[in-house]
C-alpha cells in the first residue's frame, strides 16, 4: 500500500474539501472556503497549513491547522482532521496526525483544539489515544424553515415597537448611506461577543479581521445581517451565511448588549432572520451554541431548532 502525507498542492483543494465534507456532513466546506481561510491567515500574519494523505494516488484524507482570531494566542491552534469514510481503517488518520503533530511542534504550539461529534464512531477514541482531553460541548440546532409557524410570533414586532426597537438589515443600512457603517458594525459585534461562552477567553477582534472574516466573506447575506436599534443606539445583531457546499444557511453571531437582554430582542432578530431564509427559499438554518449558553439555547428551542448530537471540543497540550 502506497501512502504519502504531504502539504496540499494546487489542484487538490476540491478533493480536500470533499473529504472534509464527507467526514463531517453537518459542516460542509467548499474548496474556495478552505483556500480563503488560508489566505486570511496569511493576511493576518497567523500560521496555518493543510496536509493531505494520498493513498495509491488518490487523496483520501486531509488535516489542517489554523489560528482562531476570536481567541488568538500565537501558540494556540485549531485543527481539522478528516478521512474519507470509505477508506477508514487503513491508517490514514494516524499518519496524518503524526505529520500534523510534527508541524505543530515545529511552530512551537502549546495547545491545540479539535471538534468531534460525540456520536462519531471513531473520532473520540482516536483523539483520546493521542492525548486529547474532552471539554466543552456544543449543540448544533437545525430549523426546518418550511415548517416554521411565523404566526406564533406575529405580536413580536409590536412589542418591540412599543420599546422603540426596530430591525434593519445591512442591505437597508447601506442603502441609507449610514455614516461610519462598517466601523459601527465592528463596534457592535465587539460589544456583544465578549460574553459568548467559548473554550478560550475572547480576544479583541481587529477591524481588519472583522472586515475580512465577516463583511468581505462571500457567503455573508447582507439581507440576513440584521441590526436591532433604538434611536441611534445599536443594541443587537444576528448574521446569516451561505456556503457554496450546502443549500442550508448558517447563523453567525447572534448577540444583544447587556442592558437589553431578556427583553425579546434576540428572539425578534432570530424570527426576522427566519423570514429572510424563507424569502430566499432556504430549506434549513443551522446554528451552534455552547452547552452552557442557556439563554440562546432556550431561544432556539422555542423557535423549533432541533439539536444534533453534541460536538465536543478536545484539547491537547504540548
């Protein structure tokens, strides 16, 4: 059996994205999205790379390392490792990890994290045997947009208006020539993201990173980037993205400023986003939250999001 692990080459991005999507169909990737991440990491002076496993001339596995701009540390990395399920049991995963570990040690890594579904037949045991420790659990919620009953929330806009709250999309904000729009969006996101439960402490998101990762993301839907405002004050947001690899929509950050939490703003933003998804003909919205993010999990449950099996964050220290 001829098995080689090496850095990815031009012309292999489609195959690498295919393998990653086969291994984690709940979170598919396109070749363009994989390449974009690497380009962003370079632009931010971060460290990243992609390795592939080639078995008898066929790309059957991939492994990637990158750095999280939302919880950045120069010696901390996030990983993906995937093998074509049809090629399991042939040592590809182990070979990829051996090569990946050597790369990470070469970069001076102190900690690495990888996500794995708790119901995956191989991943939890594979990671445990290689020194990873299971930690925080995350739930992906899936909403059938076609089955959503908006009539249940028909009085919600009126309750918001009574509080002086209105919701506008990025499309509308741009059409209105809103002054300092991008900077204000960056400030709002920086404000609401600080309290979101996560594995590692949040670090400031620079405007450069925000622009590249959010505003310039080709998957961002401007009509689904919604801002809640009271007068001139912005108090909440939610975002919708679309992947080239899936007809589903994916929720980015939904958050409300501290003084406005518990007053129905997050619910109204989510309901408005569901309306956008319906108008676009999207069949499904996916969102994910940490298991200890009880307020947002309650909102999603009330709206009809159905939880997938938990995804678990695994940590390995060097």
